[in-house]
C-alpha cells in the first residue's frame, strides 16, 4: 500500500500553462488571462491588459478641449455617448457652467439609452459565452433599432461625439419620441423573451448561480462600482448618491442583488434596463422646447448672423476657433454613473487652450483587477462566463 | 453481387444527400429561431432554392482553402483523425433497416446493408470508435485548446455511452432480439405499441445520451467555441475540417435514425401495417401520385404567378419562373398520366416495392423530424459545464437507466 502511494507521488505531473487571449473569441476585446491549469481547473492566473492602449490621456494633452470629445467615444465604445457626457460634464464643472434644461434632459435620455445598449451587449454576449446564442439575437435586434436612433441623432453609430462643452451638437430630430417609444416597447418584448428562455432553465441557473461570487467587502476594497457592485447588495448609484442633470426628479429604483454572483450581475442588468426605460419615458414627458446650447460666450460660438454684423461676435468667434475654449486654472474631478459604474474624469487646467492633464477613471479598471482572484479555483468555462458579466471593455480599460 | 454493392452504396448516398439538406436546415432553422433571414444570397443562374445553394458555395470554399499542418503536429494522427470520424458515422448506418423486408421467391430480402443478428451491438461497438476521431484530432494537433477538447470528448462520450447502452436494454427485453428489424417489427404499426409509450424513461435517457454522443448543444463541450475556440478541430482547415463538419451531421442523422428505429417504430407508417400497405398498394400509389401532381401544379402556379416585391435586375428575378415552370409541367404530366392510364396493375413485387417506398418515406420523415429536434434544442439551450455534465451523466442518468432496466425486467417477468 505504502509502496503504491510512493509510486503515485513519484509520478510528477507538469501543470499546463494556457494563454487565454489576447486574441480569443470570448476575451471581450484584447485581454489576456495567463493561467496554470490542473485539468480544467485554474490554479493560478495572471490577468494582463494593455493590448489596446492608444494613449487617450496623452492625446488629450495635445488637443484643444473640444477635440478631446471624439477621443472619448473610443473609451467605452459600447456606450459612447455616456463618455461624451462624462467628459463634457467635467469641463463644464471646471468652467462653472450650467447647461440649458433641454440639453440636460436630452443628455439624460441619451445616457439611459446607452446604458440600455451597454447592458444589452453585456448580457447578450455573456449568454453566448455560456452557449445560449439565440438570446444574443433577440437583444441585438433591439440594439440595432437603438443604433438607428443614434445614427439619426448624430450621423454616426459608434463614434458619436454627440455632446459639446456647454450643450449638444444637435437637437433631437422630429419623430424621435415616437421612435423611442416603439423601441422601448421592443425592448420590453426582448427582455420578456430572454427571461422567458432563461428564468426556469436549469442549465442556465446551474451555470450562473454561485459562480464567481464576490463579497460586499471585497468588492468595495477593489473599488467596484456600477452593476457589479450593486449585485453584491451595495446600493450605490451616483444618480441617487450625487444627482446630476436632475436625476433626483426621476422616479426610478436602484436595483441591488444579494450574493454578487454571475446570476445577480445578469439579473441586475436586466432590471436596470427596465429602470432606464422608465427614466427615458419620464424625461421625454418633461422635455420642453428651448435652446440646446448655452449662450455663455466662453464656450458657445455666437450665431452666424451676429458674426457677420457685430464686431464683438466676430472677435468671439475668431478667438474660440483659434484658441479654443480656455477654462480657468484649476482642477476638477467629476463622476457620472456610466453603464459599468463610476466613470470619472480628473481634469487639470493651466488656463491654456489645451488640457494640462485628463485622467480618466474607467469603471472596469478596478473590476478587472479582481478578475484573477475571482477565477482561481474555478473551471475554465467559468472564467469565460465570469468575464462576460463583469463587462470589461478593453477600450476603456487600456485607454 | 450488384445487389450487395447497391446495398452498401445506397445508405451512404442517402447520408451524403441528407448532409447539405441538414446544414441548410440548421442554418435556416437557426435563422428563423433567432429572428433573422439566414442564407439567401448564393445562387446558380439566379436559383437560390431558399439558401440550399449556399451549401454548394461552402463546399467550393472549403475545397479551395489551404490545407495547413500545424508545427510539430503529428502528421499521421492529424491526418487520419477526420477520416475516422467520418467513416465511423457512415459505417454505423449499415445495419439500420429502411423498410420491411421484401419477400422474393420465398426468401426475405432485407432492405439494409447488412442484416446482422447483433445489430444494436454493432452500432454501439462502431459508435464508440467515434471518440477516437475526436481524441486523436485533439492530440495530434499540438494545441492546448484541441487537447482540452479531445479530453472532454473522450470523458463525455465514454460516460454517456453507458447510459446509451443501458437505456436500450428495456427495448431489447421487449423485442427479445438484438436485430434492428425485429425490434421495428415488434413495435408494430400501432402508435400506442411503440417503444416510446412502452419505455418512456428509456426513450428520454436515450435521446439525452444521443445528444451527448453527437456532441451537440447542450453537450457540445468538446468544441465549446466560447472557452475552447473550436475545441478539437481548432487547427483543422480545408477538407479535413469539412470532414469533421460532415461527421457531426452524419452522426446526427445516425442518432435520429436510431431514435426513430428503437423508439418510434422505425419504418412503420403510423396505424398502417405492412399487410394493409401491400394489399392497397395500387390505390394508395395512384392517389399519392395524383396528390403529388396536384401539389406540384399548385406550387408551380404559385411560383410562376408570384410577383417580386424587389426587382434585383439580375438572374434572381427569374428564379420563381425557373423553378415554377418545371414544377408546373411535371405536375401536369403526372396528373395526365394518372388520369389517362388509370391505376396501373402493380403485381406482387410491385406492391411490395410500393409499400417499401412508403415505409422508406415514413422513416425519412421521422429522421428529419428528429434532426430538426436536434437543431431546435441547439438554438434554445445553454451549454453545460464540464463537472455538471459528468454529474448529470453518472449521478442522474446512469442510476435512472439501471432503474429502468430493473423495472422493465420485473414487469416483463411478472406480467
């Protein structure tokens, strides 16, 4: 007997090292997980990123304040408009500028629309990761309709650059509200279809309940925000905690989970889509005609008619075009509740036409740091399923 | 001699003809389940046949792809693996009966390639060879993902083979024979005496294990595209990949044929026994040809009359005409022939052949139905995790299969 034990001990097993990514179909973006496998179980792992680094922050230091807006599209390309809003809100705070009410309401509408799109993509692709492909199409059909709205709104689908410092690029188009209502109806139908396929599906429940849980304390320690934090039971939502753009006047609930596992993260996103739809309905009801751009001379171009007739307006126009917006010396940190969590911009201005420093705090950066911890001791298939519902967007992570 | 060659070639050809159809069914079925349109572009002279032509385009594409050998791959194993996978799938079909045996000059002439008296054992024996194809592909590719896929496949297929074989034991007890033809005849044409009614649990277990054996979702772990990219065939390209692809569908056909044969009456036409079919072969043939003619005329007329909403300004505009006119003419010819010459006297052999043709049609319909079930399930359910799959196999399915055997044997003994 003892001899046999010794013999098995003598059989030295070599661990298998597996590279998941950076080019792997389900590594959402270009992430890399280097793991040591024992059979199918991940013993140790190292998560690596940076394959999509494009130097957003350095770019921003060499552009005018307005030129940074298109770069922000490329941060979280799934919900580009929320980045536009986040950046512009930070610059406006630096300028101590209040944007018109209509612009605020439209920003709320597009933000919530993008939150819905982001959650659709996240849950849809996550379900593909665990093998349920059909739900993906139910979601992407709706997403397509939302993208049609975005296309009509600003001429682009992905790289929107919809906001301007002090307001918006363009007003809503006629017929926007009807189209949006039809879309929201489709969304409700799609959510119903998908939950109908999944709610009582034993395979789905087995694959998600209790998979990749993270405790409240761990989540807070890692700096989780957004749906991933709320899934653990912490009801932190910047729209409620530090309301901006009149979010305090909307009637919506902060959805919280219980265990912080994959199932909770998916269900929280399902519910948040419904809440976002509610906010959009309310915002469209209170939408009043008015300007969509502030008339503050520091940021807004004067009307063309005045430029041609009035010397002051001409000078103003000239200065704005040649020197750009010049916020006062100072620094600001402004955060919005983006689809993945707290999207913060820390901006330092030295009073010139270009930012001195733009630091972006992407919500998925802290979340990705917890990923190796969450997958260790799990199976390979779980690692993929967990990554999907953490919703790591490489563009935002690497900047 | 000629008959033996024909018997070998015909089942093989039937599988080969069903393959593109199934691939089309999978694509189109998936598309309609998922709110899409599916393949509708590839065309020959404007004829798209609702996307069937796309399979041809795929074949051409796969043939012209570069055949890649990965560095340090074991060339022999790497090459032989897809052949094993495909050959096993085709060979299994040899013992499946297509119709009731013909009685010719006093001796029975079975309509299957080989009438083995250990038919079902042969199928299990050959079927378990299928795992070699996948395992060797996983091993020979020199790729960690392939290796994981191969490991998963071997563990999964060996585990589920136990349930697969045990779930059939009940059927064998009822039939008292391992011969597939006897099993089918034992079930009779009455729907209520089919094994699915007599052995509901056995049927369920068999169907689930068949899903696992064919590596289809929810059991497609060996090729789980999410975590293993494409699993055991990740390194394969060109026709070698096509062989794996075809083997998957061929396995599906075999599994469907087995489900139909063992539990759903095989070639039996529901409620119509072989004797009835043979007695009334003449009127049945007459009216079905007439019906076929009418259907063909109606379909042709519908196609010819149909106006396109979109005008493509190319050959596709004539698609409905190209398909519609021949259908119309064939239909008219059939009807005219039937009316002019009336019911033809079929004779002894003729009525047997006609009955066999009907049974073959019924069997094919059953196979296609179960293939559709395979497709349907694939696009509805998520995938198991490896440990959950094993748990289901060993802790749930195997005890249930054993229980089924014990209960069936008990009932058979005492009643």
